[in-house]
């Protein structure tokens, strides 16, 4: 008879954060996912009051959290974790056999991209319907330009140039809806980053670039050119965010996060994403009004922004089997865009 995993091993295998809270409201146990999410080891969490570790922005939910024997389910709740503010999904379940004891589960609402739904299909369909009449308009403008005088021809030239501009936008919309699978291959994650860095430094000479790389990271399974594009877009986004910052600085970091796992419904199994790439800037941060939608198509705080750059970044990262999210560290005055990628080989 096969012996199943012990309870401790079962808890260690969970992909969401789990805390065991004693009757006094102090944390008694934390699984590895909780250590990763909260940024503290099990030893440092043990004995600390739950409401001190989870500083919830909603007072009503906080009161229910500290009350013993209260069952609670809350989604997209603002919480202060150390120096980071995040949105989390939260459940509290009393342990029926032990009065006052509770099991708390946490997941990052902004990182929950387990469905891997393709939000780019609608823009792709719209793009297809737009391109045919655009070609007809451009052709008609060119024919008119040949028959009209010089002053009128300037108008037809303007029409053609505007059509070309819209066609370029449409092409970018179509790339969001592309269902062509990327050809992934093992790669040193730093090679695409170096390529993107060279382009960035040539176009943003006034911005300080800090690089903090972990050279021991094993190969990742990616599409190298796509990762170059992703990092370039994030660096360009950081550059734009720093236009009014007195001492603009962009930081690129890589590290290995052994416990990082995401729920992948499409694959029907947990997916390990232990390689982390961060692109950080010391700008004023993302407009709170769009902070939860920056990866959606056509969402932008820039006056001249199309809102497609970060949508394309999310699609490319997802197509490589990874995920991306952003977080704001107010204490450090820093905005981070974080990419998690799979390893190459059977453990990826």
C-alpha cells in the first residue's frame, strides 16, 4: 500500500499562502508559500499578531479578522505587507475541533492570472475588420492626389499618412490577438536583458541604470526575442514615468525564488515560476485610477498613449508560460514590474 504525504508535506505543497492562528490571534505556523508572499521566514512570523502582519485597509474586515471563531471570505482587499501595498484574496476558517484556532489563506489578487484567458482576441477581431476599409481609403486618396492640384494634394497626402498611422496601430492590435505559439527554447535569462539594456542606454542617456543580477540562475524556457521586447517595453515605460523625476533611476534585478508557483487552470497543474526579473523606477508611480488595469488594452495615463504596450507585454509573458504584475513600494519611492518565468527542463 502506497503511503501518502504527511500533513506537513501536504501544507508545503500548497500553492497559496496558509497561516495557522492560535486563540490569542498570533501566527503559530506558516507554509512556504506564506513565507514567500509575506517576505518573512516561518520563524520570524511565529508568535506575531495576525493583524500586525496583515494591515488591512478595510476596518470592517479587519475587525472580523481579529475576532475568533468567525468565518470570513473577502476578495480584492487592500493590505499593507511590510513596505508594500497589495490586493489580496482572503479566507478565514475556524478549526471546529480546537476552539479559537483558525486557518487563514491568502492569495495575491493582482497576480491571480491562472485562467490564462486571452483578453486580446477582441482587439484582433476589430483590427481585421478595420484594415480592409483602411486600404480602400488610402488607395482612393492616392488616386485623388494624382488628379488634383498641389494645394489639394497636400490634403490627400495627409489622409494617406493618417491611414498609415492607424494601420500601424491596427497591426499592434492584431499582435495582441495572435494565437501563434512561440517557439520556446532554453536560454540564459540575462542574454535578452543585456540586449534590451543596450538599446535603452542608447536612447535614455539621462537616466541612471542600476543592474543587480544573480549569475547562478539556471536556464529558463523562453522565446528570447519576445523577452527582449518585454524588457524593452518595460524600460520605455519606466523612462516615461521618470520625465519629471529629479534623479531618475531604473533598476533591473534578477533572482531565483524557489517557492514561486502559480495556479494554471489551462494546464491543470501548478506551474513553477522561480526565475524573477524586476524592472524598477523611482518615479511617482501609477495613477491609482488605472493601477488595477494597466495591462488591459487601451488603458494609459499618457496623453499620447495608445495603451497597447503593457497589454502586449502581458501577452508575450503569458505565451512564454510566465506571468507579470506590478507593485508599489511607497517607503522606497519605487514602482516594480515583476516577471516570473519557468525553468528549462523537466523542473520548469
